[in-house]
């Protein structure tokens, strides 16, 4: 079994965090989004993962080495492919053409999920979906009475289905997928100026392949700051390995309210941290309250009250420390 992980986009909706760190490598509860994704997929596979192919942009040598190490930690070979032009989902997957062999899972790297499914490898193809309140914002699938996909519809203006495609797919034959992707590119078949995976899926279905669906319990789309903060909250709540506090935590006159992730070398002074806070290694929280927030490694927060906040690495944030004297019925905002 192979995993194909397209992740070349820079994540403009997550700026400024994605300016210096590719979005899939942003840490949620102490672990990069892409690491959580591939670990969850590996658990769902009935066969070992022998290769993980990452399709990236110009992220630098260190990112490439980190991704290869991630694959090795799961007993798999890590392969790196470059997508130099952003020409759509089908084009991105085709960049890993050399790895499109045998059974394969394709998963876009800005998605986390919670589910107890087990992959049925006898299916021609499988598409992960989630029931949503507003299907018009998503690509959706329409099913027949047997549960097989009859139509792929991109952002329907009128209701056809509420089963949104979450960006994870299984193909029993990667060779069939590669053939249809190449057909789109060779014949310049574009939709909205890009080569779309859904067009390849439609062609495969027309030729007789059947796609079933697997419904996930919870879909955590990490597209923007608000979504990442929410994903951090839910991961801390539902992932057994997420809410961890390093044994070398130094705290004085401080309280940690679980669930929280606190990395190595963190110092808390006169602080209240949590619930739902993730503090990266080497960070300092002093005279502050931090709740439902992510603070990456080697950052300093002083004299602050932070909620629903996301701070990057090596940030120094100092709030306004004040000595106040307010009488009865006063109103004050800073």
C-alpha cells in the first residue's frame, strides 16, 4: 500500500503562519498536521504502508528530510516530488507518477479526521465523505440505492447531496488512476483553469469502476486560523496521545487545566494554561492566561490574556501590565 500526499500549496488562508512554515507542517497539539494525517491513515490500512510520496513545493531541504523521517517512522520509504506549477488536484497527484503503482490512498494534507473505519481493499475505489449542513461550499457525491457513487458534483448551487468529499481517496489500482490523470493533461481537459481529480474519477466511473463511500465521524479542515484552533481543541479531546505534558515542565504559582499539550522545556510563571492549549517546546508563559490557543516552540508570552489565539515559533508577545484602581460600577477596556 502506498500513500500519496499532495501538499504543495502554500496555504494562503493560514497566513502569516504559512509564510515561513508550509501549512501541513504547522503543529497541532505538538505534532504537524501531515504527521497526524498519515499516522491515522496507517492505522486504518489492513496492510503495511511501504511508501509515502509527498508532493511539495519549494519548501527546502530540511522539510524534505523531515518528511522522509516521518515516513521512516512508520516503516515506509519516503519519496519527494515537486509540483512547480499549481495546476490543480489531478496535476498534483500526477507529479508522483513513478509511485502510482498498486493499491494507493491519496490524501490532501490539510485534513484531519476522526473515524473508526477499516479500509476494504476489495473495492475498486473508496471516497471519504462527511455529511454537511451547507453542501454548496464543497464537492459532493450522489449515491445510488446500493451505496455506489453515481455523480460527482462540485459546489452545487441546488441541492443534490449533502455528502461532502473530504479529500481522502482509495484506489485499488493506481495504474487506472494514473492513466486517467494523464489523459486529462494530454488532452488539456481543464475545469476552472485547472486539472481536476473529479474529472478523472468521472471517467473511471464511466468505464465501469465502482466507487463506494466511507463516512467519517468528524472532519477537521485545517484551512485557516479559526479552523486550526478548533482542530487543536478537538485533537486534544479525542486523540489519546495528544494531551501530554512534558516531564520537565517548570511551573511556579501556575495551573494547567487539561486537556493540554505542553512540550519539553516549557516554563510557566504565575500562569493559567488551558483548557485546550498547546504550548510548544522551549516556550515561556509568564503572568498570563492562555486558553484554547496554540503557541509554537520557543515563544514568550507575558502579561497577557489569550483565547482563541495562534502564535508562531520564536514569538515575543508582551501585553499591558497595569496597576489599576477602579471604583464601584466602573467600566474599563484595554
